[in-house]
């Protein structure tokens, strides 16, 4: 072996060690990059949530009842297109956070009025009322009459929404599901229909 020459086994060992160090360094760099990206995503998500986190609890009048509801509003002065959300038969509709966030981040006011007897609003709960039916026929009749009675709450909520200065009167839409859809207008009353559907 010439003077100063490195044995092949040792040279190979040095190469292996260098590759191991390089792989370790790359692995650490990747982990750091992933952690930074993850933190950035968390910050972005947090900022987005902060923009729509706190709805305003409001009160509106329907007949002789002071009903409650939640108003979600985008940042800025508006006027904004608005959606009135008719909740279902659940006892505590809440503020419908997940649905509200979808629309508010796209520039919509999102209003969740609580009909009488549900959520924060006073009155008898509709599902408890249905349990008092003495027969299937009576229950079927109640399934028509009770939602019709609650239609007044929705119309009162719509009137409240129209009076808000940051709401665009030309772009109002009503959405609902389950019992929120059952309370739709009957007999040709179209006052709850959309007055300007927007494209999302």
C-alpha cells in the first residue's frame, strides 16, 4: 500500500459515516420544515377562526315573546349579503358554528334565530308538544299546525335581519332543514323566499 494511502475498508467506513450524517441532517431539516409548516397552518386557522369566533347574541320580538338568536358578521362595514338559517327540531340549536364559519369567511352575514321553545328562546318545546298527541292522526295534524305557528317567528326574524344597517337588502336568502323546512310558507306566502341568491 503506498505511503499515505487510506485502506479501502476505512475509506468505505468514512463514506458510510458521511452519508449517515447527511441523512440525519436531511431528516432533521425535514422535521423542522414540517413543524414550521404545521405551526403556520395552525396560526392561519386560528386567525380565520378569530375572525368569526364570537357571534352576537341578539333579541327580537315575535308576537308576545322576546326570542333570541345569534348573528355572525364578517369583518368590515358592509353591506353584506345575508343568510337566515332555520334550525331543525333540536332542543338547543346553538349558533351553528361550523355552518356559519363557511359563509362568514365568504362574506355573508349568518343569522340563527331560535324559534319559540328552542335554544335560548322561551316557550314550549315542539317535540314535547308532539308527545302530547293522543293518536297518530292528532300528531299528523300537529306536525302541520305547529310549524305553521312557528312561521311567525321566522318572519319576525327576517324583519329583524332586514333592519340591520350592515345587511344588503337586495341579497337575502333563507335556508333551513328538517323542521326548519317544515316551517316554510304555506298557502302561497312567499315572504321567506330568497330575494337575491348568491353564488358561492
